[in-house]
């Protein structure tokens, strides 16, 4: 059965897209935010649109403007990660009687921290409402840290959200705090979201008082606390004893600009799909993804502002489409505008134009490409060496047209042979055929050896099978977010040996098998360490890397480096068809696989009874996951079936 929606009449158009006011720092506004549906608007058919009267057309356009003015939430990787970590923490804390774990979301301005925080609260409250329909619970409390805050101001922020009676000067801080805690306990609040946490500086007396009072709430409320702020690591939140205690109880999730890549293009496509313009052709903004990244610096807040403002401009000027000219004429925030400001044209330097060709002239200083270097990395090094911007390097010429293709023009500009560029830079000039790998920082010692300087930073295409630079004994793989954090492995030869063995296994079993083995054995060892399996060798490696203390934070390279030899040993076991077949067989044969696992990776102490049964199940499940990942897909059923 197909149901068609009736077309709105002109008198109904004015009611479309009504504004929804109300701050989310009040209970009524928060509930309205949770209950409201995602913004939607259906375009009128072309004949109906053209037949609107002037009054109806004005009301229709006004409704579309209101629709575009509302922020469209896109499920980015940051939003998904914060929602996932928040869900894990609420489950982890539900039976906790001591210090509960929390989360801190840190990042630059307009990188989606507040949006992700609110989406976490919204999903949690909807989940609680579905589980307990008709209850009068207040599962989520959302507030912002007060500027120049004091304990009294913080308590009043909680009271205002809950809608408690007006607080007079005769009520002291303890009275307000006790009332707030009582109401939140009775309302079964289990998630507290505190935004603008960077205003709490532990280096000041005011910040210390505010932190102590916030800690009082965390200890007296059976709730998970999630904080968000601008560059929390540099704002003084982790300063002093109080800051270290907060950092020891909270996981840190960072948000930031999106790199120019598949996720950025997917983000642009998602926002473009929300446009409601009659003459706009889908895919136009995706074609301008590079330009949008250059304008916004990869910041999602600036991108949303630019696209929504351009859509409203297209409605106002009746063009009904967004073009590059529309984007150029749309102003956005000062930070993005100043970062993307093009250089002023000078005589002899190429300027922007419509031809799409480069000014073909060799630059003064040639730069050799690094093996498997990314195209963006090479262009950046070429521009930095010759003291020009990347925008000017890639600007087309208005007065000189080249018949060379992209690689040929780059060869002339860089002074490098064409074949050298093609060998060194995978899929040069073919953004749609980028390798199915990830861009990481190349080994800093390899870069210094090849370039003769330590000033160059090189991004290269690598896979998760490349974790160690064997020549220079540096950890270059997982969780390395800068060349300075590439750890020296001179005192850990077993990690370097594990990389050599990893490469031998890769040549023997192939990429498909090793991809599956690495993914599932890494997850297996992450769970094993949580249950106390072979902790001493890992602790010894951490001690050698950080003699002061062996504690590491999430997403620290040492966390993954310390378990890498065990992962490779487990990979060698599961990659073998013989041992994998035993792991998938009956209980009698499975005992042989279990004995071999214990022989290669012996337990240092007996596991608890529940952990022992879990281990047996997980060993078999890991083999099943690997087997299903490498098996060819089943053929589709035929018509006769």
C-alpha cells in the first residue's frame, strides 16, 4: 500500500518550519530538544511551485529559510565515538559505588563538541524513555560551567535546569546543593553533561573551589559526568592535584578539523542532501570538496555555516542553486576567513582564473618525493620549501595555457622526473583511486636522512601491518599523532623482531587473511589484558618506555606498542590453516589448540572461573570471525530456488 502525502495549500505553507525556541539549559527546553523530530521539509512539485501567488511564494520561501537556518546534525566519526564512549561509561558506572568514570571532550572552537555532547544526552534519554515509558524521570541534566564560577553559581545552574523555586540570598551553597542532589537522586538522573569546562582553571583559587564543588556532585550523585571544553589540555583543567585526579577518572576524546579525504567528502555530501533548492544539482558541492576544505579548514561548524548561508542566499536571490560563486561571496567566521585568505596577486605569479591550468615554470628549489608520500604532503613540502602558499602553487594561470596533463605540470614545477613522481606518490592526481590505506607520519629519521633536514614533516600511505621502522627502530604505527611521539625501540628488540615476523606472515598468508587476523587478535588481546592475562611483560615494556610510572592513557602509542609482540604471536597461530581448523573443531580437538595457545602465550597466574570460561569461548569465536572474514561471499540464490 502506498500512501502519498497531501500537498500543502498556500495558507498552510506559513506554518511550515516554525521556530522552536527554548534554551537546553532548562528542563523544558531540554525536553523539547529531545522530543522534537529532525528538521524536514518537502519541496513542492515544479508546477505547484510556479503557480504560487506572490504571498504564497513569500511564505513558502520563508519556511525554507527557517528550515535551512536550523542546524542539521550529521553523524560524524566524532559524534559516533562520543556516543559510544558515553554509552560504555553509563553501563560501567551503573553498579559502581566508588569513584565513577567520566569523559572529557576537548577540541578547538566549532569542531562539534557541543553538538556531540547534546546528541549523547538525547540518545540516552530516548533510550531511558523507551525502557520506562510514562515515568517522571529526569535521566539527563545539561548545563554550562558559569563564567568566573563559584560553588554557589554552579549549584544555581543545576537548580535552574531542574526548575527549583527561586533561590534567595538567605539560601547558602550547602542548602542549594543538598536540594539539587535530593531532586536528582529522586528523579533517577544518571547522566550529567557539563559544557564549557575550560572555564574551570585549577591554577586559580576560583577554579579550585569550583572543581571541589563539582567533585562533590560526582561523589554524591549516582550519575556519569561528561564534560566538554575548548583545548582542555591547555586550559588548566589538568593542573595540580585536582587536575590529575580528574584526569585519572576521565577518558579524553578529542575533536578537531577533518582532513581532506573520504570522510570529508561524505560529510559534504550529507549536508548537501539536506538542501531544499529547486534548481540545485546534487553532487555540485561534492565536486567542490577541496575548495570547501580550503575555505573552512576542515571545521564542521564553519562548513555548516557556509552551506546553510549559501542556501539561504540562493533562496533570497531566486537563483535556487549553490555555485562556487555563491560560496565565494558568502562570509563565514573570522578564523576560517583569515586562515583561507588568498595571497594578493603580483606580477609574474599565477592568480585564480577559470582555465584550470597551472603556470608552468620550475620553482627555484626542487623537492624529491618521499616513498609512498601522500599527494597533499608533497605539495605542502614543495610550497614550504619555496616559501609560497599551497593555494598559490595550485592556482591556475589567466594568461598561460599548458597542454601538459596534471602529472606533467607537477613534474615541471617540482623539477622531478615524471616517472619518479609516479613511483613515489601512489595514484598521483587520481583522488577517486586513493589507496585503501591510512595516511600516517613517516619515520622522522627516514625523513631526515632523505631530505637532509629535520624541518620536513611527511605523511605517507601505510597499512596497519606497518607499525615499526625496522631500520631506525622507531614505533611509527598506531596512536602516533606527531613525529615527536614516534617512540625509540632500542631497549625493546622483541618489538622490532615482531615487526619482521609480521612481514613474513604477510608474505606467506596474504593481505586478506592478515587483515582479519590483525583486527580480531588485537581485539582479543585488548580484552585479555583487562582480565589480567600476561601483565608483567607488558608492564616491563611500559617501565622501559616511561621509567617514572608505567601508567598510560587511552590512545597513547605505548599502550599498543607494549602488546604488539603478543598480537603477532597470536596472528601466527590463527593464520595457520592447521591450528585454525583445530580451533573450529569439536571439544576434543579444540583442547589441542588451547594447549598450543597456552604453550606459546603461557598464563602468569590462574584466571578466575568466569574468566576461564570466557577465554575458551573467545578463542573459538575469534577463529570463527577470522574464518567468516576470509571466506568468499555466498552466491545469490537463483530464480529456481
